[in-house]
C-alpha cells in the first residue's frame, strides 16, 4: 500500500481446493484476469476515499484497471491477485519506475488488500510472489513509495521482504487536510556479480597466495 505514481509473468493458476466445513480455503495467488478489474476497483476505491495510503483523490474505473493490466503485461511485469474462498482479497503489481529508458530495469511496486482481509498473512504471500515475478522478468531494483500515514504496516511488510529504506521526501503530498511524507524503500534483485562498485577482482590481483591478510 503506498502512494503510487502512476501477460503478468507466468505464475501458475492453482485452483482453490474446497474448504473443509468451518475452515477457509488456502489463499491462491495467480495472474490477474480482466474480470478481476471489478473487485480490484472496489478494493482500491476504499483506499482512495478513506485512507492516506495512496495520493490519488479519485478512484480508477474498471476500464482504467483493465488498461493498467494490459500495460503491465506489455512491459512483461507481474500483476497478481490473491484469492480466498474464490474471491479476490487483494492485488499487487509492478510498473516502470520512470519513463526514461535508462530506468528500464527498475520498477515500482503497489500492493493493496481488501480492508477485511488484512492481518491474515496475505500481504506477505502476495508481495513474495510479486518479488519472484519481478526476478523472472529480469528486474534489478524494486522501489516502494510509501505514504507516511502514521502506520508502520506497509514499511514493516516491505522490511520483512528484504526492502530497506532509501530516503524520505518530506511534505510532498496533501490529502484529507494533512501534509504527508513519502518513504522510499528499495529491494535489490541484482546478483553480487552484477552490482556496481568494486565487486569484480581483476585476474591475478590476489596473487599466488590468495587474499592478503595485511592491513593498511
């Protein structure tokens, strides 16, 4: 859940098993489909109208959500939903961080749960699947832009999934009569060999005896 700037990757669709009497079925995470735009529209509208977690002030329409799904698929990025007992209980997707071509390996993630489905572990499962989908898509960096609404729920979720705080933009949003900061959190998906900054050791630099133990 965050202040968002405005075919999903191949996560297999495993049909939910019938729930045992008195028990809920296990959640199912799958790529979003066009008909999911209806529950997605309703879930997101709650956060637009009633909360500070998104800086949007007008809900997106079902048509706009379908367009966003198509655009996400066109970029080869994941757009996922989580189901409980056959009903969509939340969604998450990744989109380009910035339009300039040099940012093409960096994405911004968004995640929202139905307000009556929080606290069940769905957010962690959904964000885990989204990160895995981004890895398969060749993404190197995931950025979360989180509105500082006074709740630590979204930052805590991202920390559990390996995101670290990268910065804060102060009083950049104004909604419901409040000035709001945004917290930038980042997850590095690059392998150690791919990361810049002195991680490649030139051939022969270690010498015949291996790394030196001498300190300077």
